[in-house]
C-alpha cells in the first residue's frame, strides 16, 4: 500500500485482483463483503472514509475522486 498527499489530502492506494483503489481515511487495505446484489456484489474498504476504484492510473482515479466528493467538499467536509 502506498500513501501520498495531494492538495492537502492524504490518500492510500492499493491493488486487489487487478483493480486499483484510491482511498482516504485509516485504510487497512482489506475489503469487507457487504451484500450480494442482483447485478454485482458490494464491498467496502475497511477504515476508508471515501473510495474510488478502477482499472486506470492514479491521476484518473484522483479525477474520479474529485467528482465523487465534490458536493461533500463544497459543504466543508474535510478528508
């Protein structure tokens, strides 16, 4: 697991089964099974406060993270 800071936010990055995860929070790097849905199974990252994932590089994941957290950051949530 790699940790780095970008724009004042600490991120953790790890890879599982060919998919890269970009997370904030106290990340353990472990996935927790939540439930099985009709189309896919749902997991959470243990200790994470926000997560984006995909088969892309860190810069693309960071852009996904900015988009996914835009509202929360606009109302003052700190990650």
